[in-house]
């Protein structure tokens, strides 16, 4: 009797087409990973290239910040600046700005020194040194007129005896184009009346009286002047003695050093 063949069960696995499909998917995945890796931007190199385009001179006078894969002799020569455009020179803004600042400062110093010399000479020639003092400050030349020269105590009306002094100062101002600031100062003794409730009003009124006199007698442009009243906030001497009070009561005429400035700053 013929032996019966025993059928062996076979393990069911993935279809054969799955092997080919998985290989294809793997290859596609590797392909896209490769593309992704090639598309990555080196931030350092990108920034260097960006900076190079902002400043074209870097190509002519400095080594390239981006390392070259295939350097050539010509590239080395250009990096050393030997083939740089002979009509273009590297700019050194820091040194240039420093030189310009120094020259501008020196020009202002020279103009201020000249102004001081002119004022001193004018005071000497007109015998005004005994009643007017001239001081040099960062703002310019400050002419100091004591209260006794221009005003009665507690008043802002210019004395008749003080007008000749203002006329001579006005003549000085006619010969120079500088802006002028007139400042009124008082001592620390309080004042209170219907015209001047405090030293603030008195100091401002005195400065305004001087400017108004210049306008009326010398016909200066109004835009050339400014006034300020400081009351007793800026004393120059002792605030508790009669001698100190006398020095603190004053009018200062500040001849500004910059004649071209449109704004008169303190």
C-alpha cells in the first residue's frame, strides 16, 4: 500500500512583493535624508557671506571669512590685497571721526579765545573793567554787571546812570554775530510786593529790562536773545553777609560761543 505523504504546514510570511517595496521605501527615505542634509545652511558661513556683501572692501583687503574648498593662487593674491582696486582705499571711520571731532573742538576753542580777547580789549579801551567783569566759561564769555550799576534795590527799571554802560555793551554786540543770553540773579533775602511777589519775578524782570533796552536802542533781532531769571539759586558769594549779597545781585550777559546755533542753551 502506497505511503501517504504528510503535508507540512508552511509559516505564512509577508508576500514577496513586500520585500521589493520595503527596499524601495528605504531608498526613497535615504534619498530625502540626503537632500535634507545638503539643504542645511551653515549659520556661521551664511553670516560671514552676508557681512561680506554689506562691506565689499572686505574682499579686497582681508582674507575671506568663508574657507574655500579649492583655493587658487589668484585667490591668495587677492586676499593679501595685492590685486585690490587701487582707486579704493580702506576706510578707517574711528580715526576719521576722532580727527574731525578734534578739529571741531579746536576750532571752537580758537573762536572762544578770540572772543575773550575782543571783549577784554573792549573793556580796557572803554574803562569798564571796574564795573563789568568778563569770564570765560564753556558756554562762551560771561559779562557780569552788578546790581548797583543798573538798578535800585528791589527794582527792575534801568537807572539813567546805567544806560551808558549798556550802550557800550550794545556796541560790542553789534560787532559780533553771537547769540546772547541775559540772566538775572538776586540775593536770598525775600521780597514781596505787588510788582514782584518773589525773587523769581524780580530776577526775570531785570533780565527782560536789559534785553528790551538792547532791542529799543540797538535794534537787534529778537531771535538773537533769550532771558532767564534764577532768583537766588545760583549765588557766587556768601549768602549771609552784606558783601556777599551785593555780589549775588547781578545781571549776567552770556555771549554764546557758537554763533551759528539756532538754539540758545544754558
